[in-house]
C-alpha cells in the first residue's frame, strides 16, 4: 500500500510523529509533576541595578498564594502596604524608602500561580532583596513548598 503524500511528509511519518509526540508528552508530564515538587525562584537585578525581581511558579491556586502573602505582610510591622487590589492580586508595599510591587497571577489551568515581586532600591538600610526574594521565600515556606533560588535569571 502506497503512502499518501502530505506537505512536510507522508501519513506514516505523521502517525509515527504523533506517537512520538504522545509518548514524549506523557513522559514530559511526569517530569513536570516531579519538577513541581521543588519550585525555582528566579531572581534578577541586584547590586548596582537599583532593582531586584523574584519570580516563582507554584503548583498552588492564586487565592491560596495571595492569602499566604497577606498573612506574611500582616506579621511584618516594618512593611507598609500602600495599595491592595484583592480582585487582581496586586499589591504595592514599602519598607523604609524601598518600594515593591507584588502580583500573583493564575498560570496554566488555574491551579498554578506565577508570583512576581519587583522591588526598587532607594536606600541602603532596608535592602530591596528583602522586599523581593525574602518575601517570596517566606510565601513558599508558609505554603509548604520546597524551593531553590537561581540568581541571574530573566
């Protein structure tokens, strides 16, 4: 039986490709589930840049991440919340003259959250790393999520 030609290949190659894609997809989904056990906090900026960003994707719904972040900030009398939008999960806060913006947005199917805290440095006493990385770490700890910090990521 002759194969029918399609742009980019023939039907038998397409079937093989689909089978490989399905197999890789199943294997990859297992890797993603395993990788979700340890969250990677990507940080960028730092010394001399005047800004510092910490970003993490968590296998936790946005409402739970948002609630954890608010509990942490409530326990921090050194942090002043200047603007809060519970509907969009956006928050502006400061420590001394250093300011930060936090956003917890849904990712994937809604059971994941991308949490980003971007801080700007305006004084040396209260570092902007404290406003970004440390609070993201505290949120992960509060939620029981293991994490690893990776410096210099976009």
